[in-house]
């Protein structure tokens, strides 16, 4: 197997593990972490916010992984994989921005936007994997 395909398979596996962890942390945060107003954060830093920080750092890792997978898609030179990975990359950014805005506004639409973006990213990664398996044959 060519090295670029091997890297792509490994990247997709890593991305799916990161997305699964991100999903579980997101659900935990949604159910168990309460957000005080941002103006009160200077008084104390809630212990639950450590989970939120881990969730954010995992989001940055997912952003980097999706960018690397997009570069690999360009190297593989399959237009459908390129579109799929670019779509995934864009929706990782949308999820991150929605999460950032959610910290300040607490509107449910931003939480919904994160969840919807997560689904699009997972579907785009599955499609990437599917196309790789077709090309490799």
C-alpha cells in the first residue's frame, strides 16, 4: 500500500477516536457543567471548567487532524475525497466557533450547531474512508 493511503487510514482512525472523545466530553459538559456568567469568572474558576478546557483543546487537535487529512486528500488527488475532507474541515471550524460563542451567549442554537457540525464531520470522514477503500482496489 502506498504511504499516502496508509497515512490517510491512520489519520481517519485518529480523527474518529478524537471525535468520539469530543462527543463524550460534550455530552458530559451539556449534562453536568453549569456556566456562571463570564463576568463572575474572575472571582473563581470552577473545577468543571477543566473539562471544558480539555474539550476545547481536543477541538484544536481535531482541527489540526482535519487539516492534515485535507492535505492528504489533495495529495491522493481524488476530487470526491478532497470535497469530503474540505467539508469536514469547514464544519470543524463551524463547531469550534459555535462552541466559543455558546460560552458567552448560552443560546441553544449554538449547541445545536455544534451537534449538527459533529454529524457532518463524522459523515465526511466515513465517506473519506469509503472512497479510499474504493481507490485502493
